[in-house]
C-alpha cells in the first residue's frame, strides 16, 4: 500500500528558525562523547567563574569624617547599644576601640557615664539564607556635647559568602579611627 500525502494537510513546523539557531549554539557549546555530555573546558571554566562571582558578591567600605576632626584627641567613648541588636555588635565595637587605645564601654543610652566624650551608634542589617549573616553595618560617631556627627563609616557586603561580623565591624572601626590613640 502506497503512502500518499494527497488530501492531508501539511503539519506546521514546530521548530522555528530562532529555536534551531539556539539549538545549534547549544550543540557547539556541549560535546557529546561516548561517556555522555561533556562541556568544553574553557566554557566550563567561564561558567564556573561566573557562578563564583554571583555567589561571592562585592564589598565596599566608605567613611566620612568632618574636616579638621582629630578623633585621637578624644579619650572616653560610649558605644550605645541598639535595643534590637541580638548579635552583641556594641561589644565588638567597644572591644575594637579598646584595641586602638580608647577607654570604651557599651550599653543602653541610659547607662552612659558622665565623662563620655564620644557616642558611637550603629545600625546593622542581617540576612538569612540557611544561616544569619551580616550584610551591612553603619557606624556613626558624634560628640557627646554638643551632639553633632563627626564621623561615619559603612561596610556593605551582600552575598552568602560573607566575612564574620567581627571582621566587618573591625574594618569599619579601623577605617573611622585610622590613627588610634597615641
């Protein structure tokens, strides 16, 4: 019996030109061997590098200091605890300031000693992706009297492959208080 196509409608072509060109590009990217589908080494390395860049994220540190301000002229620093802080950032900041030679202590604003010359406040932004990690810390330094901002620093690093909070806080504190106490 002969197969005739007369009288039948022709089927529409499912594969469009755009799809065929994408399929050709994919065929050029991937080699098929007896072991299965294997990507070419250079393209595999490029893909791996791209994924690594996406996961690692970028970081930036920025600081501002009022012109003519010498933070080493101050001795006593009070780090005001952020009441929403569950990670003890205020203690990290105070410890870093002590390492730089300042008399630093921390706690709620109501516990600030009378002789404090600088007040350090901070805001921290945490993210969760199967674990908590710090993505943004901003530290503000102001004189106790008059209450005016004299320095500010920020460390921003989005991405799951992040530094420890202690390291991020230390980098901001050292950037703000560059020379430390003498």
